[in-house]
């Protein structure tokens, strides 16, 4: 099942970080960082509160924070730096002690360490949120620039490291997971089709197992209806404009399910059925599946009459899952079943049969292990199989794709490194047995999704990048 996800979230696009040279040959103690921040998809304007940390990319140790505190207790530094933001743009000198809640960056942390810049942001309304991905820094550019800064005319132009014109084509790519730039196919403008086994990216360009290709730069065009496949006119869903979490699941060729959090009605979790007729969409009455504040909804269609919904409870972030039975009179939901006794991250669901689905979720807080469970459904009753752990460290996101009734792909991003990993799980009884994990990206991943192409093959679509190399969107086709 192809399940598009619509999310409004707080995002950060890091544009530029470069050293402010204090003297010849000196490792700079200030780093000028510039970026763009958006709230609910729109450039933020106003007074933002930022928190920063420099992390050792290998050990994960926190080497510096803006206020000198550890982020271990709260999940972020105690005090933020107030920075004006205009149309999403902001700029700050990290390590500038003249700023309130900003401490000096120790010179020794640049000695041979590959560093990550971690950022948290608050619009002072929605609370503190971490921005992804971490921004890659290293000591080598600083030493190089310090030597060349003796003659100002020889200093490197900072824009040369981040201009999108030099980073958005496959030919300019360096390497990806062991592939040289010559292994990339050029971007095409032809139709994009998905076949039963492999992809056709452009006219007469087929992609075989293990190939890495650049994504067609067409997300905005697809949304506007300019894609070759064609997209109908925009339809405003009859749910609150400021609903910030929406997920879809295909019901049949003419209908799909919409699950969302309703901020107007107490942040309750709701589901409705949408019907497509030509270029028009009509919506049924919303049904409440959880009458309390929820976060991070997920939905899976098992059959024409049965579905499963999941969410995190807004207060303590415990996960719950419920089965629903659809009829002409509406959707009848069974009792809520708790996924885990500890707080969890955003939930992923995928159906594997008409009465069974797989649910996966990351641990958060003091619980780091990532978990998956089998959910069996009978009418509106739901029971969970035993917990299967697929990663011992914290992960930032997880996606599932059912290859068959007894085989599932799990793809995720490791929180600390940002690496993208994937594994195959076999369904054995009421639990899952995971095989070895494989990197699909060893560069920090922004987002990932996956679809099955058959019982033994799948496709991964993901975005990754850095300030030096730029951002890339790629598809990888894999076989089991």
C-alpha cells in the first residue's frame, strides 16, 4: 500500500556555518551560523529562542553548549539565546560571550574532532523542539582558513561551500554509501513510473538493484499539478486548518482514510472517510478514536471494513493502538491497547493481512530501544504479540513496508549519527525476528519512506546532505 504522509511540522534548513577568524593561524573560537527556520511550513518571523551544542560525531559526547549546561536532564541546554528572525532568516556567532546565555567555545574541542552542531528552537509558543538534521562541522576547514587568512584576498568565499547550484545535481555529488558520482543517473524530466520490480526514472533509464539515483526535483511541481502523471486541483479537507498531524491510508480505488489530531476539539484523535469522484473529494463525518489529547497519529487499512489507528497520548507520550470496524453508520472502535509502559516516539503502522498489522516505535527519554510488535485484529478487538527489539540506540523516525504476510522491511534513522539503516523482519507466530541491519545511507538522513515492490524487493526514498555537499534526494531499490 502506498501511504502518503502529510505533516505540518517545525523544520530547519541550515544554510551556512563558517568561522570568524580572530587572528592569523588561530583556530577560531567563534563560528558564524546562519539558517532558515519554519513553523508549520511557513518562514518564522519574530524573536526566536535557540539552543546550541557541539557534539563529537564519533563518541556522541557533548563538548560544548551555548549556556555551559548539559542537555542530559531536559534533553536540551537549560537556557536559550534570543535571536531575531526575519522571514525565517537568522544569524548568530556561536561562542560570542557578549551574547546572553552564550559561552566561549574552548579551542581544544577542534583538535582532530569531527563535530556536529545540534540546534533546538522555540518560537516561545510551542515549546522547545530539536531541529534535524545535525549540522556537520570539522576542524580541517578552520585550520585551512586560518592559514590563508593572512591575505584577505585569498580567504575562501563561504558561499562556495553551500551554493545549491553546485550541490543539487548527481554529477556534483561526492560519494554516497560507497558509490562514486559516476554511479548516479542524471536527473530526467520524463514520466516517473513504478513497476512491479524496478523503477523507470526517465525514458529508457531503468534502475537495477543497488543503484543510487538522484530524485527528480519535482515535489513542488507535483503539488501544483505539473507532474507528468497529473494531479487534480487542491481540495481543502474539512478539518481544522491548524491540524498539525495528518496521515492517509488508501481504502479502495475511490476512497481513502484520513487520521488527524483535531486542535479545535481538545487535540482529540479523529478519522474520516474521503471519497474521490473525478477531480473532487467529499468527506464523511469525523469519528473520534481517542477522546483525549493525542500526538503523532498513524493509520493502516486492513480490509474494506477494518482499520487500525495508533497515536501517542499527549501528556505522558505513551502509545496506544485501537481497531476499528467500518459500516454505513460509521466507524466503531474497540478498546485502546497500550503499546509500551514507557514513553515512545512517533509510531509506524503497516498491514500484512486482513486481520493483522505490524506496529513499530522508537523509545524516548530513558528508554532507548526501538521496538516492533504484531497486532492481531478480530472485529474491534486487538491483541499485541511479544515485543521485538530491532535497535538498541535511540532512533529519530521509523517506516515500515510489508513485503508479504510474513516479511516486513523496517527503515529508520539513528538519532545520534543520523545514519539510515534498514532490516528485514520475519513474522514468526505473534512476534518478529529481525535479520542484520544494513546502511542505506551513512550520511545524516532527513526523512525516509519505503514501499514494497514485491515479496522480495522494495524501494527506499530518502533525503540526506550536509552544508558542504548540499542536500540530495535519492531512491534505492533493494532485494531480499
